[in-house]
C-alpha cells in the first residue's frame, strides 16, 4: 500500500495517480504487501532532514529512508520517500519537463533507493537510470536524463 502525505497541501499534485503509479512500480519489482509512505514537504523540512541524516545543509529534491521497524513487530513497511515539491517544480521548469512527470520520476528514484539501488558508481547509476527510463516510458514519460 502506498500512502501519500501531502503536508504542504499542494493542489497541483494528483495524489491518487501518484499512489497508483508507485504501487504499480512496487508490484512490477516484486515488492508487494509492503507499505510505502510518500511525504511531500517544504524546502525547510527537506533541508532539515538532509542536514540531520546526510550532513548536507541544503535543499534537495528527494530523500529515502528505509524502515527500521524490526520484522518481529509484524509490520511490513518498506520506508519513506520524502519529496520537496518546490524543488521538483523548479527542476521541471528549468529542465523543460512536465511537473507531474518529474514528480513521478523523483518518486520512482526514491523507491529504487529503498529497494537497494544507488548511483554511487557509474555501473550502479547506469542500472538505476535504465530501470527509471524503462518504467517511465511505459507511462509515456520521456527519458528524464535527456
């Protein structure tokens, strides 16, 4: 189950569609029966989180936090993807992308981090980008890296 927490009450976000797309991506990647929270936040909140957890005192577009709830608790939670809508909107404008398409890309990018992907080296980055490009193309979203 995907839960969207739009704490900034941004009416430009289609929460139902974002939830469905993220659930489809989880299903396609055999991550079923686990709960995912997509939290849409302000620049201030993401900067605080980025500083606290990554030591970077700056805003960013997306952060991922894997669940640390022990299995014996019986909750099947994948984790949280935190997205700064203002940053995503600005990046979309600068990159000549549709806001919704870029938001979807950032959500998928965050989920990939939760399921073990990263972009720490060229090989890993290429694999992660390939997964993103393939899934986004199924939604009619063009390659976000072009």
